[in-house]
C-alpha cells in the first residue's frame, strides 16, 4: 500500500482483495499437491493480474474512481469466495492445508534459526536508527536557510519506544525458536520475507523508476511532458503492490491455519491504511515502524483493556476502535505526515 499510495499516489481501498487471492490460491493449490513456493508464486501472479485488470480500466480516471472501484472489487472477491463452494469451499473454509517450516529441526538448526533471527533484529534496528537520524539531520529550505525539525526529542522518544518493542518481540522469538514449533518457524519465514521485500522496495524507490513514481505523485503532467508513460508507471506500481499483498495473503493464511471468507473483510484494508498513515507515507521504514506500533497497541489492548476497564469483549472492542481513532486525530494535528514521513510528500487531500 505504501508503494501504491505513498510513492505513486494511487488510492487503493480494496487491498484485501489481493490478499484474498494470494491466500486462497496458495492454500487450494498446496492442498492439491503443488509445491508451496510454486503455489505462492501463482497466488502472487493472480494478485498481479487483478492489479492489471483494475489498473487498465481505472488508472486513466481520477483517483476517486480508483478508490470506488477497488472497494467494489474487494467485496466482489469476498462474495465469490463465500458463494462459489466448488472453487473455494465457501463458508466451510479451507482447512488442513500444508504450510512451510512445519517440521522438527535438530539442535544445530534451532541455533542457526536463533542466529538468523538476531541478524534480522539487528537489521531492523539499523533501519530504524538510520531513518531517525535522517529525520534528525534533514532540514527544510526556507529563504535559503535550513533548520532542524522543531521537536527532535520526539524522534528520540519514538526510537526508544520502537527499540523496546523490537526487544519485546525478539526475546520471546528466541525462546520460541529454541523450543521450536511450526509457528515459530513461520514467524522467522515471515520476518525474512519482510526483510527481503523491504530491501527490494528500498532499491526500487531510490532508483530512477522510483523517482519517476514520486514525480507522478507530485504532478503527473511534468513527467508526461518529459516523455514518460505515466499510465505504464502507475500500472507497474499497482501490480507490484498487488503481488506483495498476495504474498501477505499467503502468510496470513498460514498464520490462521484455516481460512474463511469472513477473514478477509474491509477492516484489514483500513488497518493497513492506519499503519501507513501512522508510520508516514512515502517511507518504507515508516511503514515498518507503524506496523510495530499498531501491532503493540492491538495486542496489548486486546488482553489488558477488558481487565483494566472491567468491560466485556464487545465494549472493549468498541473502546479500542475509539482509542485508535483518537490517536490518529491527534497524529493528524501534531504530525500529519506520520512519524517518519515528509510533510512535503503528503498527497492525501490534494
């Protein structure tokens, strides 16, 4: 979503549709004996094809048409998954499908897994520090003079909080990998794929291709006047974002171990929007930071809020939605570009 909106300015309110295709294609094909990597690639390919279908019909129109079409397509995909039992098993769901890393490793393998998790944690911390330092040192030019951000202490606070959350996830991760279970291996696989996706996106968006996307986001008439095929670049970004969402759908299905059409409602899309807005559009590191913060909030309040506030589950759920809404409103006033985003790159509402 950050690739589509943060860098290309494409508003996608149907992101869950791409996840649905990735999840169902991966699980159904693996149940029929396909190798899991091949099933994942097929799911990503179908998600890319959906992006191609939507993009060719709407990207030449205004952004609001794209938003409307993506919402409709996401609901259409969910209804197909719910009603076409011959294909998706409908409301019975897809169950007992194979998933990766479900084996019993040796002691040496478990130690290697712990070392690999440590490398990933160090990589994540280095990304965070690099992004915070860039925000700290980066000044805006006003009348030829540069100045530092008004509240650099805020970046330090966010850095400390995020580092604590990384450690909070890392320590139990080490314990889980040493006392190995299939879900612990799946966690390591998900983090590895996340690191590879992040590295790939960082390379793309800082390449000439990414700079053209940013130019299109700011004012597509300028790159068009320079001879760039604006529609083709938008379509590439939309399809690439769809493929990544298809991969996420496969991981989501493996995490749940059984999937139903109800698992893929529009709430997933808007949770992703919260993450991107919170971390900062146009910043891959901001998306990771927003994910960590949203995960911490969602996980902690789900279990602690009913006990602290003496509320039942439905009341606690409503209060959690209210609190995240309040956090977003405060953030929009305090820092509308997100924690690691740049105000001059904010596109929503232009």
